[in-house]
């Protein structure tokens, strides 16, 4: 059930049976030589919609630009500053909680969002904690779920892409986007080097100096739409269980 495709009356009816909502959160940033700029937002959205169907849950519009300052040396990449992303998350949660939503399940597609999203949750909780005497029983709870950390996602990446999953522009995430958008599959002759270097980084210039084609530790040449279908079908039930448990908490 997608919020954007509902009427307000349908949302009102939904709130009578559930106060949970899934918010997909991703990023718009380079994903190496054959990965789509929208990879992280697309993955979050694909899993959110599938979980929404399986768990009969409302799905909010995707936060498709995330905290990706380190990718800005590659054309097409966009970022929100951490402070901007925190403000976006706070306002979205405040808007929806006004109507009665109380369980906010952020389905995340981008590692760079983790610290900022967690900080946004602390800001949200601080707001009620600081209102002495008013904080009792505040029902709002937020949860961050990174799809690629689901045990089924890890198992599949190990069996489909042993040793070359890496941490950015991974064959798993590229496969999920190819499954979702087969018309956007990119043909790349060969990756050079086949497996990208690994390591840490600071700002955008430092990132580009260390990771020339944008990948970190991965070989996304192994990505395919078929693998993406396998990953989506295996991981969705696990995420749906996590959502249901969270809403019941
Ligand atoms: Ni990614």
C-alpha cells in the first residue's frame, strides 16, 4: 500500500488497523561503471514495496537523496548535509505522527545514511524527553533496517559473489536494480581491476583519489537481473518479519 497512491480516507481507514509505516531511504550517487546512480534509492524502494505487500503495510514516499558527500567528485551524485537529512527525517516523522502513525520503519539502502538517520532518531526522542512531565508514554518509535545486513542477503552474496561483494557498488545491489529496471542494464566490457580496492575515505576528493571508478572492494560485473530476483525473493520475507515484530513492539 503506497501512501502516494491512497486517498486521505484510505489512510484514515488504514490507521484504524495499524499505526506502522515503512519509509524507504536511499541515496542518489555514483555506483561504479555499471551501477545506476539511483541504486540505493531503488533498492530501498523495491524492498519497501515488496514488504508492504507481504505485511499489508503503508509505504511512504522514498527519501531518495541521502548523505553522500563522499561521492560528489563523480557526476550525477547528490547529497544532503547531515543536518539537512536530520531535518527531513524529523519533519516527515512529525507530519505522519500527527495523524496517528507511531512505528516508523526506515528501510535503508545506503550505508552513508546510518549515522545521520540514527542521529535523527535521537533528535526525535530528545524532543519528547526534554518536555518534563509530558514525555510519559510517547508512542513514537523509529527503527533503521539495512536490507543488505539481513542474514539471507549476506548468505546470498557469499554464495553468488564469493569474495567480491565489497562495500560499494556491490554486485548484490546492482543486481536488485537490474531486476527492477531491466531496461537500464549496462553492458561493461571488463572491470579494471576486476576487484576494486578497499579502504576508508574522508571527503569527495579523497574518495575519488582512492577509488578511481567509484567501486569499493567489489566486482559488480557479476550482477544480473536473475540474481536480483533471487535476492529480492529471499530477503523480503525476512524484512517483513522484522517489520511485523517492530510494529508489535
Ligand atoms: Ni549503494
